[in-house]
């Protein structure tokens, strides 16, 4: 689908549904129908795309987290890290850490809570 390809080419762009419909050379209604057939909303697809690209870069590079966040379309590192936590259950910084269990115990992005037992 052209709209998906457009988002893949420019994930950081502040996409509006009208922009995606224009990329498909179709109406807004047709855009929504096409995504409905794919069982995903356009903005959910974009969020998953951004987070997936960012996750790969976090795991494979030493680029600063803030830079990766900005380059995939997040306005702040904090917003990005919260989105990573919601989607993957782990903070962005913890993806680079060998001890993902620490990140999982924290329940939020930041310093982990100590174990109680």
C-alpha cells in the first residue's frame, strides 16, 4: 500500500490522514477502508513502524537515544521511552543493557525498584 511505503520512507514526518490519502492518491474514506482491511489504523501502523525501527537501532548502534527518538518521529526522549515501555514492556535505555530483568522490575522508565525478597 502506498501510504505504508510513504510512512516507511519518512517515519519522522508528522503524518496526517489527509497526507496519507494524498500519498495513496485516494480519498480519506478509501484510505481508512484500506487500513481497515489490513486490520490496523494508519496511526497505529505508524506508531508500530517508528517503535520497530527505533528498537532495531537501539539494539544495533550506539547512537544517543534522543537522536534515535527524534529521527523516528518522537518530540522528546521521555515520550519515546514511555512508548517503548508501553509497546515492549522495557524502557529504551534498558534495551542496551544486558540485564533486561532490572528494567522489567522498575515498572517505569528510570531507576529500578529494589527486589523485596
